[in-house]
C-alpha cells in the first residue's frame, strides 16, 4: 500500500505543479521572465518539489471541483515563501543557484510585490513583507559580490 500512496502523492504533486503553471502563465509580469532556456513548467515542478506536502492543508483540493487545487493569493504567497526561504539560505551560504532557482527567487519577489496586502490574511501578509525585505538584502549581496569580483581582476 505504501507504494500506491507514494505514487498517488507524486501524481498530486504533478497536478499541483501543472495548475500552478496555468495560474502563473496568466500573469503578464511572469511571462516576461521566461524568455530563456528554463521553462515555466520546469520552475513549477521545482516549486512543487520544494513545497508540496500531501497532508498540508494549503494543498487542499477545491470542494466544488475535486480535480483542482485552491490557489488563492494566500496559498501562492505561502508556497513561494517556502521556496524563497530555502533558496535564500542556499544562495547566502554557497552562492550557486541554477537558472530555475534564480527564476523562483525572481518570481517570488514579483508575486510578493504584485499581490495586494489587503487580499491576504495576516500570516501571508507577513510572509509577503519578508520576501520583499530579503529580496532587497539579496540584491545588496549580489552587488557586493560583483564589486569584490571586479576588485580581484
């Protein structure tokens, strides 16, 4: 039975990634980020891999349509906050992110900036503010690293 449950969880994770890609593809500001080699599908699969947990209430299916996940602004902010936090730590500690991981950081900031705080509950509003604040710190780190690498030449 555990193999069947694991396969079911993987299927749900793939469904979540697909529905996330559909929601993000509708956002004009998101489409601008995907002119390179990494596709939106790849990024959404990576997001689902980092954030999706079958027993997490954030990933509940819509009671009216059991084939669809509820992807509210609160859920989007929460999911991107999960990924942002992991990738922020990875970037600060090791300084080497893949293109897909860099796109997730850029997407997280865009989603946070473009989501009206009034549409969020208190927890999501705090996560939104943290992503914006830490994005600015990350940009400062990038400037510092570029400056250091120029000084070495």
